[in-house]
């Protein structure tokens, strides 16, 4: 079977990317650049902290680039009520997509009912607002069994995506984690998002061939330019 990456164009590659800027010291110029790059390259989404949702929504008006808000970011250590408010507020401000971080402590305590309730409340809100939902696992802190438990819960609640990492933990997207996640949600309709440490074209293509449908990266421009240069050199 032909690998997905073999049939990519620069435009179709760009559509895999959630172009990301989540730094605490972000400026208006940083956000404007993020949006302008996303429009120019045709990225799927800008991944930002909620305070920037109205600004980015305005800059991206008329484009097909989505605005994605990071919820409970990056630690996931807010109450369910706080995460739900943050989600609703972001959606009301214009967010098209929500990436939220699970409560890792509750998972470690095997409080699976809490994890499920948190997921239900956030995903239900996303459905109400017709927004895409993504659940961030932060795999670097989890055992394989904990990853499987999260996948089991996700298969019940049905978010649109499950996601490897915030990019702020001790590790990022790993092929072995994505293979495990893919196997655990196979047939559920849940998609995979890889994020954390994805900085090269080689890595991006490997992820796409594995079946990842979204890639979160701060290096989106570099990766697409690398693809364009490689394609041009083969002409």
C-alpha cells in the first residue's frame, strides 16, 4: 500500500498542522505572525491560550484557519468546574476547537470516574458549540496501563481526537505511544493528534504514515518549507 506521505503536496501537508504558540510571554506581534503564517501556508488551526481567541478570530476572519484554545494548560490541575468555564468562555469568544489537558493526578489515583466526568462535561460543551474536541494525555507522565485506561474512557465519551502531549512536559510525541493509542481506539472513530517535539519533516511524515491526522508544532513553517525544498530538488 502506498504510504500517505507519498501523495502529499505542500498544501495537503500544511492541513495536518495546528500551528502553535503557547508561550507565557506571547505578544500581539507573535500572534499576528502566527495567524499570518497560518493563512499563508494553509494550516488547519492556530493553537493558542484562551486570552488570544478574540484577537486571532478577528485576524483569521475570512480564512479557513480555525482558532483552537488550550484548556487547563499545561498542567491539567484545575477543577472540572474551572475547565468547563474556561471551555465555555473560549467557545463563546469564538474558538472553533478545544484541546484540554486531563487531570493527571486523578488518573494516577485511579479515579477513573472523575476522568470520565471531566471528559463528558467538556466534550458535551464542544458538541453543543459544534467545536472539535481534543483530549491531551501528557503521555510522558503515564504508564502504558494508564494510557490504555484513558483510551478506554475516550472510547465511551467519544472526543474527536486524543492527543499525546502539551509540549511542556518531560517528553513529547513518541511513535510507540501513538501505536498504542491507535490500537486502543481502533474502530471508535476517534482520531490521533501528535504534539510535542515535532520539528522535522522526517518525523512529520512518519507520523502521517502511522495514521496521525493532526500535528501540533511550533515548527510548522520550517517543516512545510523543508518539504517544498525537497520537492523542488527532485524536479
